C-alpha cells in the first residue's frame, strides 16, 4: 500500500513539474526594444515615466533608452540599426528623408510647438541686446539651434551674423556653461529654464509666447521596423499613450520621475516647468503636419528637395488611428 501511495505521489510531483516547466516555456519573454532620445527634458521623459510606472512590463517590453544629443546623430543611429525607436526633434529626420532615407517615419508626436527660451543675466534684457553675444545651444542643427534662429528672425536679426553659437551637448551642459560665465545667453527647455530663473536670471525671449510650430518631440522609427515588428510597435505606442495620460493627470508622479532622472527637486522649479510645458504636450500623441511643414520650409532655403515633399509623406498614423477606432483612447481617458 505504501508503495502505491509513494508511486502515486511521485507521479503527481513529476506531473506538477511538467506543468510548471510548460508554463515557464509558454510565458513569452519580454520583447527587447532599443530607443534613443536626444534631450534630457520634460517633453522627452515619457519613457522614463513608463519605466517607473511599470507600463513597459505591462506591455511585455524590455525597453532600453539611450541618450544621444542632437536629432541628427539620433537619426543616423536609427538608420544605422543601433535602435528601432527614437524620441527626438524632427529636423534630423526630415533632413535624412530629403536625402533619400524614406524609411524614416513619424508615428506620433509629443510636442508640436517649440518651448525653448533664451535666458540671460545683467544688462542683456531685450532681444536686441543679444547682438554680438555668445549663445549656448545643445547642438548646431538641433532643436535649440533651430529655435534660436527662428526667434532672432522674428526680432529682425540674422543668426549667422548677429550672434555666436556655442555647442554644449545638452540642456544641463548649457546651464552649467551659462552659470560658469562661458556663454552670455543660454537656450534652455523646461525644467532647466525654471532652474535659471530660480537663481535670479531672466528671460530675454520666452519661447512659448512665439508659438513656433515645429516637431519638437516626436516618435520616429523606420517603416521596415514597423513591417517586421508590428505587435512590438503597437505595444510601445500603447504604453506611451498610457504614459501621456499619467503625464497630464498625475503631477506628483511626474515630479518624482523628473527628480530622479534630472535631479530637480525644487518644488517651485517643477511647478513652473510643468505649468508651462503641459499646455503644449499632446494628450493623444498627435503629430501635426504643420509642425513638419515648418521644418521643410526652413530646409528649403538650402535644399530644394524640401519644396517637393509633403508632410503627410513622412507620417504614418496607423497606431494612433487604431487606438482611436478601437476606443482605447476613450477608455483610457475615461478612467480617473
């Protein structure tokens, strides 16, 4: 009798082990996805927030985010196969498209308006005071450089003649160079601009007031990646859609994440940055054609091909359309 019980127990244990192994084997391993972002700023912080909120795990993604300053370099990395998703400014991608890299495609937007500012101290108070000054930007050809060129033009200045650009590598580096006196004026983005104001500096040009259209922060990938990994890209965009909801509805969580990744903990600085930036961040990740047209218009001065390209050629909204048609967005935003 004991032998029968022992045999039966052994069988059950063996069966349970087979079932357990089967479950482990059947559990899908997270899909690896490498992404790049080009600025350590609030508008490019969605992947950080998705990580901290557990949303990548929810959508079975193992997402690795790498920082590379400048959208042009980010685009080169994307085209070279070093990443399959980017969160970056639009100019590098549009320029690459004009050169024949039509595999590049915009699939969503975070910010379609420029919100950079020019900050200074002392007697540099008005736009005309900028003439002859050294202005710090992250990279020539990047968002900060583009904004400064556009902003100066609106005040009757020629950026190629009236100012000197100093490349720093990023927002934190620009701020450090500014505080140390290496540059006269800093091009800064939230929350770094608020840090400067908290230290007693002032705005010379406040970007949000100018409402300059531009694909300042967008999701950019390759059509070939979309074809090879449709479900992975769907899951990524759903994770980003949920993160956008968090960004717009949970201020305290946003502050916690920015504090961790940017080491900004001053409540007044965070309030100032959030209040100004959230107004222009897209709740449903819309990429606006006019934001790309603005880049095409600028590039057309040096590249005639820009006049023949329509913004719609560079956009694929299949993931956004699916979330709208399926009711995903409506259900997401209906939740408190």
